[in-house]
């Protein structure tokens, strides 16, 4: 490539770069084109004798397409988690514990299994018995004699109820002093 061709190409490339950078400001400007004495093509915003006036068209713009918030899958309202079934397996309803020192084990079965973050709260006669725990087995010793109406409630970390068992009743019987029960 000849040196004058290289200079022309360099100037044209520079001109294109400048026009690209200042293009938006040129929308309202009048542009003129002419050849200088060295034979170079020159673009200017000042009228020069023998320059050709160019009609600069506005830069075409396209509005942005809004991006949907989801990945295209329909959003479903997430149902709050709950346990399908919580059952007190032992003791059975109406079971009597006689002269055993008030020892009672309450065992719970549930579906689905207890999640690691959830706990079970045992209720005796409508009142919470102990603190919520992550085990499905509750062991008690030395329960006083009498009737115990029992249910188990599953709770999450915030203390919200996620399910509960049906209520069952069991009895603790002890021999009374003097032989009557």
C-alpha cells in the first residue's frame, strides 16, 4: 500500500471513530464534505467554498424490550409447608399405666419426616409440656396419677404451627395409700 493511501485510510478511520463518538451531537448539525488540496476527503460543520452539504439522518433508535421478572415459567404461589400427618403411636387412646412409677413414653409418627429446622411441642391438658424438641419420642417419669389429654404440634423456627396430631387421652393410675385407687 502506498504511503498516501495509508494516510487516507488512517484519516478515514480516525474520522469514522470521531463521528461515532460525537454522532449523537451531529444529529442537529449541518455537515459538509469536500476534497482538500492534497486530495483528502474532509468532513466539517463549517461551510467551505465548493463543499457539498450532506443530509444527516437522525440516528435510528429502538426502545428496549422489557425483560420479564421470571425465567418464563409461570410463577406459582408457594404454599406454606405443612405436615400431611402427625400421629401419636403410643400410648393408644384410653391406655392405662398402672403402678409403673408414672413412666410414660409418647412416640410420634409423621409424614413427611420432621425437617431439621422444625420441632415438636407436646401438650398435656392444653398446656405445653417442656420445650419444643427435634425428637419424635417424649419420655416421662413420675407423672402424677390422673387423666392426660395429649396432642403434639409441629412448629417451625418462628414458632408457626405446621401441623398437629389428633388428641388422645391416657391414664396414669397408682395405688393409693390405704389400698384404694
